[in-house]
C-alpha cells in the first residue's frame, strides 16, 4: 500500500473538525456528570508470570516481550477485573474458576506469599492524581474445597478510604469473603462507578476460521466471545443506525486497504441469520457479492479490529492486531489508534511482536511496556526507564527499531530444524 493511501487510513478515524467541535459542546453541556477515565497505574503481585508489577499506564499502551513472557497474561488482568464486575454471571468465584483456580493463576515463584493481588488507579488522564483506587487480594482457602477467599478489598476515592475488608462483619461471618463488594449492588453503592467502568472492558481476538467455518464447527461459543465466533451476532445486536455508521467507516477504510473493494453491508439470509456482504468494483453489476465465508483472513481480522476500536469508549484490549494484515496497514495502526482516541477518549492496550506497528515516530518510551523474563518471573518496565532507549529515541530512532530487538532470543541465529 502506498504511503498516501496509508495516511488516509488515519484520517478515516478522525471526526471532521466541525463535528468534533459540536460533539465537545454536547459533551460539556449534557454529559458533565459522566467522567471519561483510564487506568493510569497498575500494581500486581503473584499473577501468573509476574511476581510483581508496578507500572504507570498511558492512554495508548503497547506491550512487547519474547514469546511466553506473559503478554496475554498481562492483558488478562483487565479481563479478570471485568469478569468480577459483570452485572450478570460474573463474580470472583466464577472469574477464578474460569481460569482453572488460584493454583493456575498464582505465580510459580510465589513460594512464601500465597496471596494474589491487583490494584488499579483510575484517573481522568495519565498524569492526573487517581480519582479512584481499587485493590483486591485473594488466596485459596484450603486444598479440600479449593475455595477462594478475599484476603483484602479496598477502595479509595480522592484519597478517602471508602472500603477496607475484611471488616467486622466479615470477621463475624467469614463466608462473606467468597464475594467481592464490587460484584454486589447492595455493597458497592459508594463506588459503583468503578464497576460500570470495568464492565466496559473490550477484548476481541478474532479468529477468521471460526467465522468462515461457523456452520461446520457448530461449537459452543465461549462466554464474552473473545475469539469472534459470534461476531456477526455482535454486529447484529447494535442499533441499526449505529451499525450503519460503524460499517460505513469500516467500508471507507477497506476501500483504501483492499484493492478494488467497493461496498460492505449488513444483511440477513432467508432464515434471518446475520451476514456481512462485500462487493468489488471490477465485478459485473448483477453479481450480489461475497459473504463473510469468502472473505480473506486479513479482511476479517481488519473488520474485527476496526469494530472493536469503534465499539467502546472504555478500555480496548488488542492482542497482536498485526496478524494477517498487510505491512502498510500495520504501519498505520498506531497513529490510527491515537487519532481515534482524540474523539472517543478510550484507552487502548496492544500486545505486539511487530516492529512495523511500532515504527511511528510519535510513540514515546512511556507508551511501551517491555516484558523481561527472569528466573523469578517476568519483570515489566516502561521502555523509558532505560537510558540507552531514551538516548536513541531522542536521536530519531523509533520504538520498533530500539525496543523490539531487545525481545529477540539471544541465540536466534541457531534456530534451525534438526536433520
């Protein structure tokens, strides 16, 4: 793809200035009671690969590291909090059970301290003081019942502590410690805003084959559909006007990214099942078009990626979005995310192995978390903590050129199949 076309991909995510100005006026007048928030600090103990994490987070955060260093496990921290806070079918016990129990979650290096804990700081901007702090700790109660108990749950608002568990009621009735206050409407009235915020976390790692061969697979759809098996139902479930607006923006991007692509539309077949249908400009006018089972992997993944970015104003988790995509498209993902955030104010966390995705000069060291495996678990640090990285970035190198090479195996040159 030519650079001129690639740049249009970024523009497509931007509202025209007049519309953006009108949107800001609407927000200021009618929506002042709603606060746009991000998680600007993450503190974790004994979660999977990580014995300890304490890192600041930006509105756009990239996560890089070697294979098996814990990129997916880091993203799963946010999904775990979402699962606890779910309005229906959520809660601490289910969130832990879905992950195989505390023994599967707890870091193998946590020999002396069995507690797993997560603390998030929620603020208006990356550098603002925390409006909210939520801290959760848990451990396995006993091997016989494999039940999980809270070791602590704490909430602060602007420095004032609103909750500190275990409290007197918990001590009088220890069975209360199997549930968080976050998941109980009767107990979270003072900090319900945290639950609403966490419930909006979005994760979609679309697997094209699950859509293309959905009829043949006919498998059980995993709760929350993280791999896009029910993606078409997800598209069908939004309001028609919202769906049309999103698909129109996606169509515009596909016209740039896919040669001769002309039209993307939502349809239903004779028995009411939802489909996406595409047309190409070189086809005969009588041809109806191709449905999703004939889309390429790249087109399906790009549609899923764009839909996720347009779907949510909270936290969007993207896992290796570069898969199956043309290198020109990948090079524009980072600036496109940045432009989208200016109008939607979402927080996007991206795990990636691609130096092309990180080639944008505007990415600074604070926006990249480097995962470094060690004997006692993976260490997580912003790349800006490394002096040599900062020096190279100041001298015009990109994050992709400076940070990604540090994730390569030391003896990669010897990677050959044995005879």
